[in-house]
C-alpha cells in the first residue's frame, strides 16, 4: 500500500497539479491512497514551518509531499511537485501532463471551496456557546491526562456539549523572560497539537496564553494545577484572583489542586475575588481519599472500589484526619459474604478499628503520580454537577462555628447540580475538632 499526503496553499497551481496526478494514480492503482491538506495562503508559511520542525524536514515551497508510513511513525519526505512527478513516472509509469489553464482553474476552485468552508465554520462558531475552561499551569504533568479525560468522558461537565480550552502558563520566577516565554510557547503548542489530535467531538477550540494580559476572559471554569515542587507561595494567586474578578463571568467556578499550600492559594484567590461567589471555589482532597481507600482495601483484601465514603477533615497539605464514620466496605468476606449491593460499616469491623485511628492516619500522603492526581480532579468535576454525591473538598468554612473568617479547609460536602452543602449530620468528634483547630493555626501563620 502506497499512502501519500499532499499539502499546499489552496490557491497554488503546483498543488493543483500534484492533486490531479494523485487522482490519476488512485484511479489506475488499487493500492495507492492519498490524503490532501489545503491551507489558506496567509497561514501556509506558519503551517509549513511547524510541520517541518515537528518532523525534522527542510522544505520551503508549496506543495509539501510525504509518504505516510504508519501511526506513530514519522513520514518520509518526498519533496515538492517535481519530486512527486518523478516518483510517479518512475515507479508507476503515470505522467502528470496538465495544461497551465487547467492548473489555474483547479487552484481557483480549491480557493473558492476553501473560503466557503471557512465561512461555514465561522458561522457555526458564532452560533454556538461553548463552555470556556481555563487550565492554569498548563505545563503541569497532570494537564495532558486531565484534558484527555475531560474531553472524552461524558460525565465530566455533562451540561456542556462543547468545551473551549484556554491553556495558560505564566513563569513568574525566571530572569530571562524572552527565552523562557519562547520555550513555554513551544511546549504549549505541542500540548495544543496533542489536544487537537484527539479529535474529540466536544473540543471547540484551543488557545494559548503565556501572560496574565486578558487572562480568564469569559471564563466559566478555571482549573488551577500544581505549578512546581516548591509551589507553596500564595502571592501569585492574589494576582490571579484580581484577574479572575475582573475578567471572568459572574458564575465562574474555580477548582484548585496542588501539592503545596493549596488551601492558602484558594484563600488568596477568594480574598481578591470579592465579586465572585465563594461557594464556587473548591480545592481537591480526593487524591488523599483515594489513597486512604487503597490502604483500607489492602488491609481487608478487597478492591479499592469496594471501600466508599472515607472522608477527610483539615488541610490536605498539612494537618488532616481520615474519618471512617460513614465508610462502607462491600464484598468483604467474613465467612458469610453480604450481597454486593449491601455495604458493611467500616466501624463495625473490630479488627481494624484501632489501625484506622493509628497507622492509617500516618500512612496517607499526597505524593502520588500525575495519573492519580488527574483522576482526583476529574472526580470532583463529575461530583460538582451530580446530585447527592458526597466527597471531601476544600471550601470556605467561615460559616462553621469556632473557625476563623476567610480560611479554606477540607470538609465532607454533598454536591448537587453545581452547588454543595456541608454534611451537617456528621458527628464532629474531639479528634476532628482538634485537627481543624490545628489546621487553622497552621494556615493563619502563613
């Protein structure tokens, strides 16, 4: 099978001649296939440069022709029109004779069809209202995994058929700003190409941003990811908060995940977003919940999915407590195994009760891989729009007694269609209360 790719300017006569020759080959050769890529004249040079840099080629004119090898392999550059003519004549004995008038006619038809397609796409873009999702610290290892699942999982943001992604990465600590910004833009372009290659039906468009100028414009959802190993400083989030307050929509939602100081960062955002609803700002604690479930499941020899509603109180990056009072274990073999739909309260399993209060609290940590963290973020996004889902999440807890104003702590909450309520029916033991007070003391010292 000979498979070729022809790319060129839509109004290029030489590209038109290459197309005509490829069509002749397809008609007379059963194992010959071709894919055509027409590019607007004003976009051709940029497209050509990016394609050549990606594949390690050198080529300067339209058309660009290469042989497709297979999925995951770099194509073999053939060259331009003359190289394609020579190849077809030598290997297939098919000549590319064509009059200049026909070349010009086909190139004009190509350009007219391209402009009609662009007009249709622009009209379609104006007729739809996608959900604007901003990914802050988009070069985090978590971002590609998160974006892929967000676009392909229908349970994530189920009310939004189209997502417009804005990839933002601002490096505030480097001295050589120009070199750093160029590197960041190159990495963001690579992420943009990976995202577009997913061909996800929900993807509306992808835009890139390397500065806070115009950041969070028309944002509906902003996901703040971890921005480095030593990313505990909340000061940049004060500036993020100001931009969010002035640029985002009135009902914007913000979700934060970080290995360092995530609750302080959320508090800094809230302090500088007085015009936004504080109920719409949440930090992720699900990664610690999941780690605790894995530990308990290993102890009881069940699957992690069989351990449910372990909850977390406190600061996920500091003092926290794993609460088992609502936890249920399914498919646990105690001689007589209950039906799979019936859970056994974890607090009723005498043999691990002391372990849950001791070793479990010390073994759970936040050092997890990018895949686990992306899954945790997605779990919160799914729960946010689902009725009745109970999770632990970092929220502004000013309404709770004995807790200072403006602090963000992880608490058990029940989500319902974009909002949440504190799980007030839970018993707040002395251990939980002491953990919350210690967390408040630590956070207030920052």
